[in-house]
C-alpha cells in the first residue's frame, strides 16, 4: 500500500463510521416521524373523537332532562325549542363523526369493532332521545325518558371503553417513541466512541509503520556517514518508504564496492 493511502486510512475509518452514524440517525428519524404521524393522525384524533362523543352524550343526556323539566315548569317555549334543535343537531353530528371514523383504514381491529358497536348504540340512543325531545313539548316526553336513559348507559359504556383504548394506545405509542429515541442516543454514543477509538488506533498503527522504517533508515544513513558500510536495512515494503530503503541499501552496496576497488 502506498504511503498516501496509509495516511488516508484513519480519515477513511472515521468517514465510514460517520456514514454508519448518519444512516442510523436517518433511519431513526424516519421511525420517529412514523411514530409521530401515527400519534397525531390516529391516536390523537381518535382520542379527540372518543372524548367528544363522551362529552356530547353526557351533555345531551343533561339537555334532555332539562327540556323535560322546562316543559313541566312552563319555561319559555322558544328556548325549549332552541335547545331541542341544538341537541338533535349534536346527535346527528356525532353519528356522522362515528361513520367517518369507521372509514379510516388505519383503525385497529379492536378499535374498529368498538366504533361499530358505538355506532349501533349511538343510533339507538339517537332514536330514543329524539322521541323524548319530539314529545317533550306535549308533556309526554317523560314517558320515554327511561328508555333514553337505558340507551345512554349502554352507549356510555361502549364509548368509555373506546376512550380508554385510545388513551392506552396513545401512551404506548408515546412510550415506544421515547424508547426509540433512547436507543438512537445509545447507538449514537457507541458508534461515536468506536469511531474515535478506532481512528486513534489506526493512526497509531499507521504512524508506527511509517516512523519505524524512517527512523531505522536515518540510523543506517548516520552510520554510513561515519564510514560504517556494513549496515543494511532489512525491511520489505511496497510504499515510498520501501523505495527509500531499497535506495539506501543500493547506495550502501555501491559505496562498499567502490571502497573495495579503491
């Protein structure tokens, strides 16, 4: 190996490890991006949806009771009608939102099953609640209130399970994201230390292989300068140092021959 290549060996080793480090970091960043996309596009939105459903059905149940009570005490008919329309619109919005979530291809198997069950219970609750709200102005809404209460309990159980599942998966994804980050940092440190240690070792080895024959050659040339023509450098190398050694040995031989013929 030529001297120039030997000198470049240490930087090449460093560059190799830097490439590994860069590739590993890039892969880790892609993994982190995928985890963040999943957390936002699936877990966060799913959590928002389940939280909205829980809040809407809880608020809606309270609104139904308020409508029945308002009618019973002769509350303003305009406000009663406004509250009824608002609640009907909210229930329809929740039905459409649930159907939209079911179209998401990234839903997990258990998650999709819960959404399907929630939609069935939501439609049943919507039907019962609508009946109560429509009959409330006539004073007969309270008759169907018990049915709506039962449908509410069934729906609330399903949506609560869905909400808990979303919360569990969100925490798991977050924990996995942190774990991947920690692994990346550990690998980064390991590769960095390996790059530094190996570069130092390679530099020491290359320096030694260069300096040893140079020092030996300098020593022989000093002895030749003092008139000692018996010295010979025993070293085989294919680089510039080897050429220098060969030249010095050749010079010593020729000097010895010249002295012998003198």
